[in-house]
C-alpha cells in the first residue's frame, strides 16, 4: 500500500498576513482548508457501501461555516431543537438527531422535517412511543469496548448516553408502542482504527436481530482515527468488507453514517490574540507565563496542546504557560484531563505582540461562556484571498420559534 497523504491542508501565508490586521481577539476560519479536508474525508468514507459524512453540529454554530459544509454535500447531526432550527436554516439535506433534551412535542417537530430521533434511554424511548406510536425510531446504543480499546478520550460502557442492546425493557417498549427500529447509533468518543472495526462488528450484530434497521451511525472521533491516515483507510476498507459480507448473509442493504466534528473543523480555525503580559519566571510554576487577551476557560476548555504561532516575528520558541485573561486560576491554553497547566512552545514575545492559537475551529464558539462578562471574539472567514466578517443574521425568528414551540415536556 502506498503511503496516504495527510488529511490536513496547511493555510496559505496570506491568511496570516491578513490576520495581522484584525482586532484581537479574533477567530479565523480557513475556508479552503475546510473544503479540502471535508472533500478528502468524504472520499475516504465513500470506500464503504452507501456511506455518508455528517457534521456533528455541536462543533460549530456559525451559520456562514455551516452553509459551506452543507454546500459540500455533508449532512449533520443535531443535539437539540435549537440546533435543528439552525441545521434547517443552513440547508443541510440530511439531518439526524440524538440527545436527552428531546421530548414531548420535539418529536412531532422532528417528524415534520423527516428526522427520526435516536433515543438514548429507555425513558426517552417510552416518551417517544407514547407520543408517536407505530412509527420508526432510532436507538443510540451503549457499546462496551474491550479494555484494550479504552482510553482517556473514550466513552463506552462508562458513557451516560445510550441503551444497552440487552436491556430487558427494550423489546417490551418496542412492542408496547409498535415501534420499528430503523437506525442504530454509537458514539464512543475518540476512535481508533481498531475500535472502528469493533464498533462496526458490534452494530452489525445488533442489527441482525432488528429486521427494520437500515442505517448504522458509527459516530465521530476522527481526530484520533486520522492520526495515521493510512491505518484509517485500511480500517475503512475492513469495515466495507464486513458490511458487504453482512448484506450477503442477511439479504438486507444497510447504509453507514459518520458524524465527526473536531476533525472536520478544528484544524482550520485560528484564534488571533494579543499578549497582555509576560512573566519571565513564575516562582512556583517554574516557567514563563504569557497572558493573552483571550480566555482558554471561556473558549477552549477541550483544546488539548494547540500550537502557538507568532504574527510578530521572534527568533525562537521557548516553553511557556499560555494563560487566558479571566480571573480564574486554571485559565490556561492546552489543558489536558491530567494537567490543568501544560507547557507549550511559545515564540519569544512581549506585551502587545500578536500570537495565533491553532486548532480552534471547532467547539470554540459553541463552548463559549461569559465568565467575567468577557465577550467572545469576532469571527472571520478567509476565502483564499479575502478576510470577511462571519457575522450575519442569526436563525430567523420563525425557525427559532418553531423549535422553541416544540417544548421538552415529557
């Protein structure tokens, strides 16, 4: 097998040249990079029979970016009524839905737009069946991964989401409400080639016992899957072989879906910030502390180990703690589950210099909080030539109202 080219497409120098003139903090999305990455990932997934790529909408709520993804032919997965309204407004042709927030009249709203929810608990399934008896339903399945496939970034048997296939309430609820399971959904956090193979076998086995299933959603977690694209492609080929064999054995056709978020968008976002202060050597931390005019706590609590680049040239990188601007002790960029303070390679800098924090294109604005009432950064789109404000009208009141009116009462 020839070595597979990397998924990530580096940005042009023009992006950084234009970013140097932006007010800080600013969040820049590299549209050419997003297009290239999504196109490559769609082509990879197409190695599987009847497979499609959906964006996990929880990764990004910026309409201009979402319309770009929809125009590339991606579908999306939504986790609440507000995300459903946003997905419909942005033109996604295919929408899936899962999340504990859905209930009551939400189910009618989903059905009105041709969306079958993937229920993630027995109680939610019962509420759905009472509201919409005799209809199709999806199930979010809790997968027990072997210990060797578990890691700090996985959520399998320890996930709070999903129904165990062996739950004795499951067949009783399906029969009581006359529900037909047409879709199985499993998201276990970050995914490796081996865990992808395991999840495919697991869901195909469950689908054997549910004769109406016609779609398997294998979730996201592509950041880890694509650490080695050659191994990722080999795993996709193996899953294609499994699915083809299953279809021959059962005489049924089945479609596959994937729903990455971070892998589609995170590498193509750049947070431009200005240095507020530099402490050459913190007496307890034993390291340089560089404080920015943007906050990791408010924007990037999940962004582990980004790169920090200089817009104002300096000769070399030096390890440092990169702190945010809130009055919160653990406001540091690059935090990991094990360490709140992580040393990053940071260019030599002084107060007033501009730095760029990479890998901020996903789960940044959707995670944004207003601690200390510090506003979020302005968002910009780099289209390959120009730097354009991403700000535009929010979801029209009619669409937002239709989702809000759905309610969440059981």
